[in-house]
């Protein structure tokens, strides 16, 4: 089934929509428990979500979206004060408006610096800018022949760093696996873990192996899950950067178990990966390992 046939996805109806003055006909915003806004881009097949996390003194924008429209204009409608930005990792669909900030917090990893210097060149988008990757019209002003994400500046953060927004502190947790620069933010007050692409309710990717997309690593991925499991008593909800917005914390253990099954070769159900999901990779060795609620794409 094509992306267009799946649109609109039913799971967004679970959440409280927020009307904003100018959504560009593109963004749809939801208010989530714990005073967090999800800014979704559900008309593109990536279905990426950025989160605005308000504090008493400033707000943090967790990823800056695809860059087809200015997400900072949406964030400013939702928060009247200073807004800083941080990246879950530096894949192209999370960094689109990074250049609109003086500096974006990113994990201190070579992948984050590599992408910041270059932005996301047009070639990285592959077929993702073709008309059938969008529900409805293409974004106004988007030239699918030339679109790219400009370079930007990052301010590196490291494991255990705390970002104080005033009345809300976000802790940096390094979670390599999907990419070496993947990190999560943990809001201890509300028990919310912002997971980026490392955990979400769809196919998770652990196969990247080139400088443009960085390097996935199943062993690192497992270690990241073990680190989260050691803190599971504090985690009440996972706020994810693609597809459904909130996933229960039990998913951490499920993903850990799945990755271990992948590594040990005991996964029963394997499927090929569609060509459009191969990105820049050669594709010949990619496998999609299917589990009950999600799948993992890797090189086995
Ligand atoms: Zn990613």
C-alpha cells in the first residue's frame, strides 16, 4: 500500500490538536501530556515529528523537521520566548531548519560535525521528493529537482549533560545504534524520554554504513537499550520522532529483545526491503526483520 493510501494515519486522532494561525497547510500540532507540543509533518512519507518542549525560561525544539517550511514560525506561535534547538541525530529529515538557529545542540560525534559542515545535499533525498511521497500537493515553493538542507553550526553536548529550560531539566543520554550521533533527552520531572529515531512504532533502521547517513551498529544499539532498561523505573512514556507520537516504555525491552534475536540469528520472519527504503546503500544485503509491533532493517 502506498503512503498516499495510508494517509491520514488513524493514530494522530488520539491526540489533542492545536490550531495555530499559520500552519502553512503543512504542519499539524498536538498538545501532549507533560506540556509538550508535537509538530508533525504527516503529509510526507517520512512522517517526521519535531517536539517543542517549553520551560519557564526558554523552550527547546527537539529537531527542526524536513525544512520544506519554516518550523520556527510554528514554534514561535506556540512559545513566546527564547527557543533553542537540539537534534536527536543528524539525518536529513530532522535538520531541515537547523540553519535558522545560531547553533543547534547535537551529540559530540563525528557524524554530527560531518553533516553540519555539509548540510544534506540534494542527492541524499533520492526519490523522497517525488510527488507520490506526498499526500496532497507538494509544499509550495519546494523544487524537487534541487531541494537541499543548508549547512549549520552545532554546539556539542555529551552524556549526562543537562539542559535547564527553567522548571524543566532535560538530560542528554547518548544512544548510538541507529547512528553514532543518536541521543535522547530525558525529562525526569515528567518521566518523558524523547527517543528520536532509536525507538518508534514502525520500521527502525540499523543498517547505515556511509558518511552521509553515518554508521549503524547493532551491538551499540543493544547497549543503548540496556542503558535505558537500567533506568526503566523512571521512564513513563516514549515520545517518538516518526509515526505514532507516544509509545509505552515497555517497548525498550521489546526492542532490546528484538535486536538480540537479530544478532543471534533467531529471527523467524525476514522480508526483503523495498528499493525506496535503501537510500544510498547498495541494498543487496539489507533485511527487514519483522516483529509483532515493529520491524528492524539491518545488514544480516
Ligand atoms: Zn534517522
